[in-house]
């Protein structure tokens, strides 16, 4: 299981924004509000996102707004 996490690269703000078709600042805002789990890495404290957290976010959004 640990090896799977190591092999799966974390997504950047830009990656998530492109996947969800939203602006980079929207992803940052969702992260700041705790709607989308992020992890801070590196000396610049950059945000990174796990794919499974993104899937959970999308699932929660769909159930909340009744989107299929």
C-alpha cells in the first residue's frame, strides 16, 4: 500500500484545475475552506492533492447537488 502511494504522483493546483475545468484560484479556495484535502510540501509550502481525495471531493459534490 505504501508503495502505491509513492508511485502515484501528487497532483498540483494546475492539474486539479484542468481536470475539474475551474480556475486555479477556485482550487485554492476550496482547499482553504477544507472542501478539498491538500498537502503542503517543499520549502515553498506548495499544495498537492491525492487522486483519491479528488475522487471523494467529486463524489461529495455530486451527492450534494444531485449531479450525475
